[in-house]
């Protein structure tokens, strides 16, 4: 999947937050393993070569959307944020790596 929604990753995860620059896949994938949802688009966590204007990824799952107003985005986040289906549910989403461009 593009961006990746699982697979090999670094030992340190990407701290959850709002980023205005692209992030290292291997840190973001580790955060997905903890139950994070990675929302990428042109402004929020921009990702080069996105297959759609907005892509939300969770461990092993992804949705491609035309706008952030699409109700499927909120439904995806609600279903997969801290999902017990993640490989390490309940693991922290803070305490590791702040990627470049963290604004919140």
C-alpha cells in the first residue's frame, strides 16, 4: 500500500501528532502497529505520490478519499484508532520520535 500500512519498521515509533512535512515510513509504520491512524494529504503529513488526495492508513487497512470532508474518514479513524486488531494494541503513541515538522 502507498503509504505503507504495515510491514518492516524501525524500533522507534513516530509520536502521534500533527506534522506538516513528510515522515519516515519506518517510524510511522511502527506507530500503526501500536494502533495509530496515519492521515496523509497535501497539508497534513504530506506524502509524495499519494494515490488519492487523502489517504488514511491503519495496520493492514487503508482508505483513499477525495476530501477530508468524506464521512468515511471519520468512520475509519473511529474504527481503527487504538483498535484491538493492531499487533500491539494499547502500546504508547508518544515517548519516541518526533518527526520533522511537528506542529501539534
